[in-house]
C-alpha cells in the first residue's frame, strides 16, 4: 500500500473516531457545545448587524443540523479520496 493510500485511510479512520466520540456525548453536553457555538455566531452577527433579531433556539437547531451535514460530507469526501 502506498503512503498516500495509507494516509488517506488513516484520515478516514480518524474522522470516524471523531464522529463516534462526539456522538457518544450525553445530550446535555452536546447541546451545551452547540449552544456555545450558536451564541458566538449570534454575538458576531450582532456586531455586524446590531438590529438583527435572532432566535437563538431556532438558530441552534439550524447549527446542529448543518454540523451533522458538514461532518458527514467531510467523511464522504475522505472516503472518496481514499477509494481513488
């Protein structure tokens, strides 16, 4: 197996390990992490657009769903790269 192929599959396994570790968090811990990220987004947006009226709960839901999409998108790209 070439070094490139080895590194590609290592990246896949490491990313899958990250997904597993994040998925095994208890609900409260996972929600606290995503709420913290959402609060950072809200503060950043309010600095740029002070009159913005953002519902943190709806935005948190969007952040959580988008994160799932992004994480599995990256996994798919890593697997496609490893299979090349």
